[in-house]
């Protein structure tokens, strides 16, 4: 454990030290890589270490002068804020608004925030979700850039689901529409009734996000059917050709696809069927009514409306499907990481309550120490064997030297004996001659 209330990575202190050292690097590629990875490090670290050591680099990356660095940190904004304690998260609502309002010349920052809306709808408390997040979504829906508006519109389904869930928890199971949900639906209806065709077109993108969202609750589909579906059907007969085109490209294929099957001009997202708790599904509109709307669009004067109503447009539908899937994956990843954090917190709480281990228990064997003892014993045996071999060699050398000395002594004795014999032989003739001389004299 890293001891920080979060990760189970035993070498996390080394990783954190390396990250902090790299944060001192001023080169753009290094800063971009660190900005893109800070939310994953926060998930490993846990709330306490994240707030102590990672908030400073995160805030620095949010204000980095390089566009790629700021976009990198914004791509993981929801994940990083979700890794903080709930009381600390609310401070970043103001940071989000500063990014949105301070990036009038750089619309890509606002697009990054719009892509994070599905996650932002899940991580804040009820008050912040009903207030700041709801306001932020409709603020971005009225952005000057079409890409930002479209991302925000497709995120409406996540906000509606969260509001319905919160109101069900607060007011009970029988509640179908609370004050916050009514406020949101009334705002959406204003888009449908707007005199500006861009806002009416945006209303169709909002409806596309709802009917394509695979985890639509029964209460949400009831709200959609009761208040938004009639407005959406009327858009098929709008006097503006672009509205009819959008309906042909994005609504007809979604209504025509059966839940769990692919279709609709290449869309792989589930359809306009409603997923209920028991696994069944009921279509939003009867097949006959859908066919009637399609035939009405085919009979229009505009050739593009006819063509798209008849065969669909897989390219535009694929773009919407990719954005819808991106938002769904973001929400799913946040749920998985939230469960992992709760599981770690529960395990740590159990570890704190667990009794300490008995003091008399023997320490576990140290494999390194055992190996050292074996090596020392082998070295000792080698040394003793070497000494014994040296002693035996010395004894053999001494014996050989003693034998050589003994042989030399015997040789010396033999030489002395031979010398004495030679001297004795030399002395005998002299004595004989002397005796002869004495006999001559006597005569």
C-alpha cells in the first residue's frame, strides 16, 4: 500500500517522486505527457495524496500557455476531480466557468469542456448538478461554434438521467417529474419553439442523444414521450429545409433501428427503444407511424431530404454515434473507478480495525539472509579444505627432505669407511718394509 488512502501500488512513492521531478521540465512534449496522465495518477494515489501533491501540477497545467497541454489536462478533468474528496470538488466549478468564459478566442477549450459534460453530471452533489452544471450545459448549447453546441446537446440525456435519479432518491419512487427536471424540460422546449432554426436543429440533436442512449430509465422515457416526443415529430414538417435534413439524417434512422441490433445507416448505438428494468423494450413510435413520417419526407420537394429519408446518411450518423459512445464510456469509466475507490476504502477501514499481530510470533524467514549463511558456510569449508591440503603438502615435503638428508648421511659414512680402509691398506706395506730393514741390520 502507498499509505495514502488509495492505491495498492507498493512502489507508488517512487512513481510520485519521478512525476514531481518531471514536472520541473520546461519542454513542451514532457508537459503534454504529464498533463494527459495526471488523472490516472490521481486515481492510484487516492484523495489525500492527490490533494497534497497533485493539485499544484494539475492547476499549473490548466493555465499552461501551450494549447496542447491544456487540452490534455481537460480531457481527464472529470476523472481527476472525481478522485478528490466531495468537499474539495466544488471549488472546481468556478475553474470550469473561468475556462469557458476565458476561451472566447480558442473554441477547442470549450469543446473539451462540452465533451466532459457527461462525466461532470455524475461527480458533483445534487445542488451543484441542479445549479451550475445545468446552467453550464445550456450555456454551451448556445455557443457560437457548432461542434461545441452539438457535444453539449448530446450530453443532455446524462443530465436528465442524473436529475431523475436524484429526485427519486429525495422525493420517493412515485415521483415522475420534480422541479429540477421540469426546469430542464421547459428549457429544452424553448429550443423546440425557438424562432431560430439553429436552436430547433439543436433540439433534434438533444432528442437524438435521448433516443440513442442505451440505459434510458423508464421515468426518463416517460418524460420524453409526454413532453418532448410530440415536439420532435412536428420537426419533420418544419418549413426550414435544414431541419428536415437533420430529421432525415439523425432521427429517422434512430427510430427505425431495433434495440440491440445494428442499423440506421451504419449506427452501432442502440435505438429508440426504451430499456426497462425487466429487460423488455417498447418502441417509442409504432412502425406504421414511423413509415408514415418517412414517406412524408420522401415526398418533399428537396432532393436531399428525399434521398436521406430513403437511404440515410451513415457519415453524419457515425459522428453522432461516436460522440454518444464517448459520453457513455466516460460515465462507465467513472462508475468503475468509483467502485474501486470505495472498495479500497473499505479494505483500509477493515485493516485499521484488525487486531495487531502477536508479539511472540517468530519473524518470517529472510531468504536473503539464508543465502548469505549458505555462502559463508561454503566459503568456510573451502578454506578448511585448502588449509588441510597445504598441511599435507608440507608434511610430504618434510618427509622427502628428511629422506634426502638421511641418504646424504649414509653416503658420507660410506665414504669415510672407504677412506679408512684405504689408509689402512697404505700403512701395511710400510710396516713390512721396516721389519725387513731391521732384519738386514741385525745380520
